[in-house]
């Protein structure tokens, strides 16, 4: 199964951009010129890619890990849960109940098929129905 061809989106290696092919040498030259002019604009604005990455990395504070709090929790018997102030459902829906007088009850006709019983004759017919 692993030899099947999958869509590139399913790859775990990421999407690597390959070498760009141009239709002719003139297009390739134009792309190189545009790239060079873009780098010049970035330098004029003082925002080169390497410089931005370096300054961003230097601004970030180094991560400090402290495992003592995890060990302290492991030794406790009860960890209190967070109190958000919400106590649960605000309003529950009422359970529907039949309050009429037309239906006498519910009978079972065939393979657990529940049917309403409106008269005592229907109840008798359902009770004496042949099972088979």
C-alpha cells in the first residue's frame, strides 16, 4: 500500500519548490533583473530578509523550563478545577407528557412496533392477534 502515488498535499516532507524553468532566456533574464531590483528596494528600506530574521530571533526571550511545578502536582491528592462562575445549563426544556383522554395506552403489534391504543376493542384485538 505504501507504493501508491499520493497527492502532494498528503506528503509529510512538505512542499519543496524546485528550480524554476523559464520559457526562454529573455524571461529568465527579466526574472533575475526583477529579483535584483527587489533586493535593492529592500536594502534601501533597511529590511533585508536576513536582518529581519536576525532581529526577530534576538528580540525573543529564551524559554525557561521549570519542572518543579509538575512534580509538586504529582504529589498532591486533589487538583482543584478552574472556577469560571458558570454553573451549567441556564434553562432546561420541559419533558413532553400526554395529558389527553383519547389514547388509552400503547400496544405492541409486531417486532416491538409500538402503536397507540384508542379503544378497548383495539386493545383486545392486539392482545389476541396471532403471533408467528
